[in-house]
């Protein structure tokens, strides 16, 4: 599966097996931990009570979406690549919520059923994961997290900034103030009020006496 689509002929290469072994070893270390001299394993990063962040959910559901599509198209090698990308991202997180780990283990199970069963058991389950439904991607987390926000000065569009969908008015204004094109209209000016529609527009109303003729 790792070496390419099933429909393509492939030359046997042991490096492909080594690559899969390294991937599964990284998954094991992330969830179970690293071996110590006494033969036991140090704790991994799994946080049993932690709630996943939006970033973690986006990463997970994009992985689910990719792997599901690649399984249906029998492109198992690119499904593995998607899981590798997820693991690379997961290693950068301070804590890994159990709900995220469990879903990933289910995603891994068609590819590495024996390893996945062992991980499932170590996560506290007493029944086989074979009876669990395969994960489904939530479209909410597949959307782009940023939007292009038009910025108006006294009702006239002067430029745009890129912001997170959940960006606050204050954060949007600060980004506009730092933008080279927009900052010349805002620097040193008194703000009368700000009109902000999340994801739609930011309109900054300046005090009339501070408007320079060249900026009208």
C-alpha cells in the first residue's frame, strides 16, 4: 500500500517497508510513549480530559476526508501520506486530546489493524475497534479558516486584510493598522467609531477635522 496505487506495477524495494516501520513507530511513540531502560513506556502526550482545539479538529477532519477519498479510489499510498502529515502536525501540539487520538486510530485501522487494535486497547477500550464506525469528516472543519476582509476608511474601501473567520473587531483593527497600505490612512488619526461585521467588512470612521485633503 505504501509503494503506490494497487493498479500500478511496482518494483520491490525494502526502503518502502522501512518507511512504513518508521511511520508506525512514530504513531506508537506519540500515543504510548518512548521505551525506558526498565522496559516500560514513558507517557505519551495523550490528554484524557483535554478538549480539542479548532486547529486540531481541522487537521483531523482534513485527514479523515483525504484518507476516506483515497481508500475509495484504492490510492492507499496517498492515504498513508495524509496520515503522516497528521502525525507530523500532532508532534507539534503540547497536548493531544484522547478524542483526537481515538479517531486517528480508527482511521489507521484498515492500514495497520494489529497495531491499531493494540493502541485502541491501551486507550482504555475493552472491545475491538472492529465494531466501531469508520470516522466521517465534518464539513465545518474542511472550510478555509481565513477570509479576505475589506477595510473601509470613512466608507471608502482602501484595502483588504486576511483574518481568521472568528477574528474580533480589535484584532481586525490592529491588523489594518499594521498593513502598509492602510496604515497611512490611520496613523495619528482620531477614531470616531468602528463598524465591524465579522467576515464581511471593517469600516473605520475618523474624526472629520483629521481628514487630510489628499486622502479624500
